[in-house]
């Protein structure tokens, strides 16, 4: 694994799967199916709001092509493009807590949805900046890689 550079972004994903998805399932997808050395995300937020560790923070994630060298990747299990598997209030509350924590550790960090940094994806299926920063948060231009 490559070392993580100066962190400037938190990039939020959804697993595009059931709310019952586990970290172990995601690990199998990433390790067994993709051949990666570990889960691509640094954190995974489960249905009940538990924040699980994924890839160790000293290392680059494998979650947003072209943006991994300077970002922390967090995945909330579920699928915001479906009504039945959209994020739970507990997950959103945990994302807020994680966001508050990373701002202390990495002053000046910005939050983005995967779709804001990688063209061609709807992930995480909603506007993360508006969810976390409020409806009047300025929308970033999509960062092409």
C-alpha cells in the first residue's frame, strides 16, 4: 500500500448494496474480487451507526480513482438510489461525528461525495455536502481526474 499524502478531502460513498452489508462482505469484494490488499475505504459506517475501521489511515485508500492520494474514504452501507436501503438516521449521525473528528485532525479538510470527484458515478446517491454542511453549502464543481 502507498502512503497517504497530506489529507485535504473526506470522500463519502455508499456501498450500493443492502443495509445489512457487513465490513467482511466489503472486504471480500475488495480483496477477493479486486485483488486489493485491504478494504478500499478507511471507514465503513454500518446500518446501526457503528463506525468500523477499514484501511489504516497512514495508507492511501482505493475508493476514488485519481483522488486517493490525499483523501480519506468513508463508506456508508446501503444504497441511496433505493428507498428501501437508503441511509439510516444513525448512519447520518455517525457521519456527522466522523466529519467533526476529521476536521480537528485535518484542519481545512473538505467533504465531497464520490460523484463530486469522479465523473460517471451517482455514488453516494445524494448531495453529501448539503446533508452535512446544510442546504446552502456551495456545491463544488465536479473534479475530473
